């Protein structure tokens, strides 16, 4: 017996070692996947893998976790460490075929080259649009997402040079020193490789293949055009689209399969305790079999150890998978919200924020014990089968009670679902009131409206509390019914089992084991009420987010824009009409205005006449309801939104500043701009004087909304933000509305300095003092153009009008 025990312990030790390795490997893969961020799981290096090296210092290596060490080891270049002779040649000139020259962002250049090769030309601005980059350079971890922006399906894979076939070329290969090249040709017989530097226009060069292999790091990017359904058959066949949620979850089916296997083993090991109890009562105690007791105790102890290990592994896999799903989905949802057409945006920012907060329910469902409860529930029939084997007719008690409890639980779902939907809608309304009041707290205080908003918020809280009570009632009722049914099941088993024991058809040990097993059968069922509550909340949240994810984006997936930049700055409004969503009247009606390159035009009119709307449509924030806008002779809807807004700068009257430094707010749309570019834009916009006077200069902190700055300072920052992108058309909406007379005069001088750029300038204003900037005036009234001509001629026609009727005023809007 002792020898068997030793063998069992030895086997347990080996299994523990295997489990530890399994968990470590999965943790390392999880870290790598979260860093890679996108698409199907694959061996992609986290961060910028081509720049990473494992720490050479043993102390530094000891500070790394096992998962990090394994991931770092996987990222080692395939070339051997340099010899002493190679190190002595470290300062030799770089070979011509590896000289990047003045390349700024070679990774972006490589993706743009691949896109052009596949007939999907794209500008750099459009390529990087919406990607989470901080320094205006594309990191390796985002290369697949950038390729998706260009209409490509790309995969960054770890592949040896021998495994790269000529049929899959061209591809991007990553070389030592952070360099990359396009591999466009391969001839192993001649030991030749043809390479292209994507950052230059130089033709392909032929390099010895052996030389390339020595510099190759083992990573390559393969790309092909994204597949799209032929327009001729689109709509003929009902082909389901990739669902934003389930497609991501399905990527991790292997992880959930591991959870199911672990759940099966855990439930099988759960049989050890009742079987041990039955044998102790029926065999050990009547016979005084101490050796049998020791053997049974060792077996149960090992089962408990394995059960602990499996539960831990299952929990780790669920947590790791939940984190990965959370990272991918949260990024996708936020990306979709930022990419929404403004016309489709929900009217309340608070309600929109609450919809995004609903995702917490989804995340909790996949990272909490809910997944464990679902898997355990699936094995209830296993325990009933074992119960039939050891206790015969007693198994009918939980077998009858199980569908009864499930049926009651499903019946309660309808009122529970209704209560949860109502509660979530009222919670969204409460959140909307809260966000609206916090955003306008200064206005509320100035208007003395605290009481009004307090009343609105308290009514919203009361409504949420009432619906929350309904949710709690139905959920508690389901829990109470399940708990009562569990107690009745135990009572029935003990009563019926006692009669069977008295009759001699059942042993005491079998009765005790049956009692334990029945509890095991009904334990997950007892929690089904809580499970259904969570499931209902999750489904409701998914429906809410799904409605949001179905809204149309500015850049629809699969839409191919022609890569073109705005070169001249000619703009034509051709019979343009526009009506804001939910509005009863049109903001613009049949507006036709033609503006030449470098022309300086003023747009004046009453409040609400449609001046600001012209700017919003010109830069693509909204599309015309009717008519079209031609920029350099091309319909504005043909431009990629990123290219359009790079060429059309729009400075709003009420500009938004964000928490961060002054530098961050100026460079928000061009993070990689140099200090010289920033300072030049700041000087032109009038930021330099107050930035120079501050101790922190351009590192001065800006509060949310720019509350710490004056209106003129905020306007200057907004103008600098537009100028640093070097637009060809600049639309200024009431640019001096918050400036005093002196600041306005300085502003006029700064805008006059832009004449040398041949910039097309459009100024929407109420102030006569700004009209010196323009040479032509367009008068807009109630969405119609009522006058258009040279500045002096239009002003002459307006002067005779009575002051009460004049559409132009010397006062700010």
C-alpha cells in the first residue's frame, strides 16, 4: 500500500509540474496577445518586438517574471551573437542597401507601399487615422490595424527565411537595427534577393540572399487585399456580417475548450468526497479497516489537491481570456464611437456615456464566476447518473426537482427582463442629467439654476431606485424559490432514504453520499437565479451597445477612397442644402458659393443664419442633405475624412481644450510635429505671448475645457491647432468673439501674415473690424445667400438699411 502511495505522490508531483508549465505558457501567450491587440491570435511580439532584446545582465533577467522571460526569449533575433571580429567592425559604414536616409516613419512607408502595390493607395494621414499612436510614428504592434485602414488583410508572423516562398511576395521583412525592407524577389539558386526601401523612390536592389538572412530577425508581414463581396451579388445572398462581439469571443474558443475540460475534471473529482464518505460508513467503520481508511484518505487528499490545481488553472484561463476580450472589445467600441458620423451620434452625451458603461456588465459576465456556474450546471446530469448507481430510486428526487427549478427560473425571466430594461433606461437618463449638469456647472451657478437641476436629478434618482427595487424583488424571489427547493430536496432524500435504510435496501453510507450528491446537483441550479439575472443584464447591455455599433461610421469598412491631398484650396458650394438631425427646418437651403484659390471671403449674417454650418459641412463634419461641395474640383465626399480635415482647417467659435499641457493641446492633431513647427504656428496664432510669460511655457497645464484660460487664449490655441496642420483652406468661425479690441487688432495682424501662404481664408463674423481681412463678402440669412460680391460694394448696399434690420452688427455674437 505504501509503495502505491509513493507512486501516487510521485505522479501528483509530475502533474503539478506540468500544470505549472501550462499556466506559465498560457500567461505568456496572453501577455503577447494583449500587446498585439488585433485580429486572430498569433505569435506577434508585444510592443515593438524588433527593438527588444532579452536583458544581458543576470540580475536584470532575474527581475523579469517567467512569462516575460519566455516572451523575450521568443523575440530573440535569429542571427547569432556578434563575434569579436564583428564587434570590431561595428563602426564601419552602413551598407548601401541598409541605408534608410532621412526616413521618418519606415513602418508607415512599408504599409503605404503594400497598399499601393495592391491597388489601394492611401495617404499617411488616412493610414494613421484613429490609431492609438503618441509620437506620429507607427509602432510594430499597430501595423496590422494600419493595414486594415488601407483595405488590406495583414499578418505579422514569425517565420524563418527558408519558409518564405516567392509566391507570397512581396512582403515586409524586419532586419537588425530596427530596419525593414520590402522583399519583392527571391532566387535561392542564385543566392539573390531583391529588396525595395519603401521610404524612397529608388528601384529594387539585388543583394546576396545569405547577407539578408544574416540580418533578418525572423519576422515578416504578409498582406493581401481585403476580400469584399461582388456588388453584382450583394443583397442576393443573405451572408451574415462579422459580429463585433461574437467574432472576438470566438477567437478564444480554444481557451473556453480548456475551461470545459477543466470543469469536467473538477466535477469528476467532486465525486471523491461522497464516495469516500460512503465507503467509510459502509466498510471502514463496520470492519475497523484502518489500512483501507488510510488509503482512502490519501486518495481523497490527492483528489482535493488536483481539484485545487484545476480550479486555479480554470480561474486563470477565465481571467486571462476575459482580460483579452475586454481589451479588444473596449478598443473596438471606443474606436467606433470616435468614428461615428456626427449626424448619427446620440443626442445626449450622458446617455452615450452610460451606453459605454453598460459594457462593464458584459466584461463582468465573462470574467466572474458566471462562466464557472454555466460549466458546472452542464454536469448536473453526471451527478444524477452516479446517484442512480449508488442510491437507486433516490435519484428521482433531484431529477424531478431539477427541471422544476429551471422552469420556475425561466418563468421569472420575463418580469425580470422587463424590470432590468426599465432600470437601465432610467439609469441612462440619470447619467445624462449628471453629465449635462457637470459640463455646464458654471452656467448653472451663474443662472442660479441649482435648484432646478437638483430637482431633475432627484426625480431621476427616485425613478432609478423604484425600478431597481423591481429588479431586486424578482431576483430575490428567484433566489428564495431556488433555496427552498434545495431544502425540500434534501428533506425528501433524507425521509425517503430513511425508509429505504430501515427496509435494508439502502446502506447508511449510500444515504449520506446521496445527500451530498443531491446538494452537488442542485448547487449550480440554486445559483441559476443569480446567473439568469446577470445573463439578462448582459444581454440587455449587449443590445444597447449593438445598436450603437450598428450606427454608420464616417469611414465605412470596405470603402476605398482615392488618395489625394488638397493642393490648391478652391472650394465650391453647389446648391447645398442641409438639415440637422431632429430639426424642423433647414439650416442651409440651395446655397451656391464659389471661392477661388487664395481668395479671402467673409461670411456675415444674423444669429442662426447658417454661417457656422457652412464650416462644418466644408470640413466634412456633416454631409450635405442635398447638393455637393467641390474642393479642387472634386466632391468632398470622395476625400478620406482624414485628408479632408488636413486640407480644410476649421476653427470653431467655442473651441474645446483638453486636460494636459499647452503643447499637447496644440499638437493634438499632429503629434509628430517639430518644435519649430509648433512655435511657428503658435506665433501666427498669438499663443507665443502668454506662453512665454508663463513659468512653464508650453508645458503649462491646461484644465479640462480650458477653464484656466481666457476666451481669447482658448481661441488662439484652437487657431494654432489648425495652423500646425498647414491646411489649404482655413475657416474661422467668429474668431474674435472672445477678444478685446487690442487682442483683436493683434489677431488681425497675425492673420494678415498668412497672405504669403496663398491660403484660402473664410471668416464668419459679426464684427466690421475683421472685414479688413477679406476682399469679398457673402451675406447669409435664414440659410439663403442674399448677397455676394466685393466687400466694399456689399457694405455700401448694407449701410442704408435701418439698424434694427441690418444683418451685420458690430457687437459679438
